[in-house]
């Protein structure tokens, strides 16, 4: 079996013809290891393309903040600050010091994140689930 990933481009057989041709040439199954992060309409069409071309697939991801996943969760208070810190430049000690995050804010945000991602606190993303032809 061979695997591949696809996140964008056209959701048509023509757009993945190289995968289909390779699969047919080597006479092995093809598995699309990740699809997603697109509109529900794109994903629904791409799922049809996978099924019509006998290519297995896996959605990505299962959980994340808000949508384009099976279940969404809300970001905790202070999450924007945690992200700012995580994305800050780290080319020097001065940059690291300048990006410093309040320790208690980080602890509180991470503890709240652990609560928010519990399944009972998540919201099923019905249109995403339907786009994968799942219930």
C-alpha cells in the first residue's frame, strides 16, 4: 500500500491523476492518509472522488478549535497570549525574554484547555461530519 496526503487544490480525479496513475502502475492500493482543512463542500466532493477511484482516506483532524473537524472546542481565556508566545521569534535570548508569557496565565490557559477538549465539552461539527458521508 502507498499513502499520500491532500489538503487543497481541486477536489477532482484530474487533480490527483498522478496518485491514480502511480497506484495503477505499481498495482498497489492507495490510501489518502489525511484530507481536510477545507470547506465542507470541498471535502464532500473530494470524498466522492476518493470513493469513485477506490482510494481509502482518513479525515484530519478529529478535534480542534471550532470547525473543520469532527468535534470543535472553544479556546480558553488567554489563549491568544499563549499563541503569541508560541509564535514569537526565538533567534536570541533577548527575543525569548521579550516574548515572555505570564506564568499564571499560561498555567490557567493550559488547565482550561484540558477541560475544553474533554468530549463532553466539545460541539459536534455536523456539516463536517456530513461532508465525510458519516453520521
